[in-house]
């Protein structure tokens, strides 16, 4: 790790060398086993790893309850003056909970408090406060945070490979009840294991960044293996689209001008070729077995309900709570899930204002990273930036309402690095920090 204070210090300049002493937060050697173990134990909950794994019942229940269980940690923030992004996250959460709950009173005759229960899916947004408070309590170094994320990414990849190798075909189910998501399923994509890939995808982006700038092929192997597991075992088309688009965009931006022109010309053909083979060819298919007809009918019914009433489009109409005696399926007499129609579903429930709030939630993290990067360069933070872009890319297939805690956790890391790195304190902390390559664990 090197520090820069103004102009880079010249060799032999003793005064300059003294000015570039690295803060303890950026120390590469300071990795404490107890702190790392705490991060490894709690990060899967903050990253919503088990949030949709109902087959692992105890962890699934804990994941659902964890936004409330972890919230008391946020009281620790009261001893600090201010953290960036706090106001936006709090106001966004309040609007997204209250606005559709009030709207549902008028459009679905839902009780206000019953309508509030429909928004429990947004509770992980509060991980911004609870995870930030946890980081302030543990005070991990940048190296400890980095290792925590990368180890969990590698462990998830390893677990998927082991499960793929040992689970018999009879365990894969081709039918399931409404609202369930079996861990092992079989459909037109073949046998697949459903797994939240938050940590592996951040690992993939981290490894690709390290390989591109250092040309260390062990990092390329790590990125390739993670991508292969996503492609061949998890088999989620949106994940493949998202990772491919982000990697292509980064490659184009980072390349020399002449190479950039070649990539811009060839990338569309490569992308079309990739999504014209195997199960990826069904990504944009309108065949019945892809569920397109169900989603199309849902979109028609949702659009018709919004109609030509501007107030419905602007503020949304809310939704029916799972605790309500009625459901959207019985209300519309159709297999009606708002997540199936992504952004139209968000506009239906939260309105155009709510949709903009979700976009700004991701964009604020991206813009904040730009200011952070002016002071510290770290490939894990860069991988987290890539993940925020990835969330926006796949939002056309999977709405950001499904796992808002993933973004909230990244924003908390950004805010903590800003504070722990001393960048919220003036003039003496204008130096720029560059995280040099460490012997970090990687897949490969």
C-alpha cells in the first residue's frame, strides 16, 4: 500500500516519507482472527444469502427476522455526528413504506397497518444503519473487510460445486407450489441450484479487476471459475446478463482507445452469439414454457388497473399484504406477481416517484464511490461499485425490491471506509491511498 500526499514523494525525501505513513485502517498486516470470524458469521445475514432459501428453514427464518433483530445496533450511531447517505436512506425507506400503505387503503380497501406489513421486504434497507453500526463496533481494517467478502464468495462457489457433484438427480424437482423456490429445481434450463450469488459476484468483479490491471492469471482463473459456476450450476439468466454487461463495460472503459473501438464493434456480436446457444437462447424467448405469456398478461392487467389516471402512475396503488384475506392472484384472477413485471410492478406498487427512489438508491452509491475513489483505490470497493451497476442492469429481470439489503450493505461499507479512513476530517487527510495487491484468497 502506498500513500500520496500532494505530489508523489521522491526517493530519498525523508520528510515526504514521514508524511506518507499509512493509517492503521489501511494496514495490510492488521488482520485479527476474532474480527474476521465475526464478519464471516454475520455478513451472510446482512448479504441476504438465506433470504429465499426456505429449504434451510432455521437460517431462512433467521434471515427474515434479522432486519429487526439487528436494528438495535443502529443506536450506536447516535454517538456520532453524521454519516453520508444517512438522510437519503432514511427518507427513502419512510416514503417507500408509507406511500403504498396509504395508497392501498383507497385502491384495495386494505387497512393501513395491514398495508405496512406488505412492505416487510424493504426492511433490509435498514441494514445500512445496523451494518454500519456493527462496523463501528468491530472496527475492522480494510484488509479484514476485503477478506471477509472474498472468503464468503469463495466458500459459496465451493459449496455449489460440491452440491452439484453429490446431489442425485431425484432431488431436483420440476414442480413447486406458488411462492416457493426449491433449492434444487429442474426446468427448461436443466438441473439448477438456486443460490444468492451476492458474494461470488463481488468476488468475480474483484478478480477481474485484479487480473486486468496486474495480468495475474490466477485472478483470471478465479473470475472464470465463478462465472462458470453461475453459468452451469446456478443457471440464472439475469446473473449471466448482468455480469457479462458489467465486465464488457469495464473492459471497454479500461482499454486503450484503439482496443476500445474494436471492442465496441465486436461486443454486440459476441453478446448476441453468447445468448443464442443453449439455455441462454431462451432469455428473450416468448415461448410458453418460458412463462412469457404469464408475465405479458400480468403486465396487461397491471397497466389496465393503472389506466389513464396520472395520480396512480405517479404515486402507485400499493399492493395486498400476504397477511390479508385476499391476494393479488384472486383479485386479478390471474397468476399475478409484481416481481414478474419488474419496473412496471414497482411503478404499480410505488409509482414513478418510488421507482425513481429505487434508482437513486443505487446511483447515490455509485456517485459516492466516485468521491471515495479520489481518496482511496481498492479493488474490493471497485467490485462493490460494479455490483451496484449490476443491480441496475438486472433490474429489468429482477426488481431491486427483492434484495435491497445487498445495496444497503455496500453503502454501509462505503460510509464506514469514508469515516475509518479519515476522509470525513479536513485538510490533513487529503492524501490518496492505493491498496497494493495482497496475497488475498481467490478462486482458482
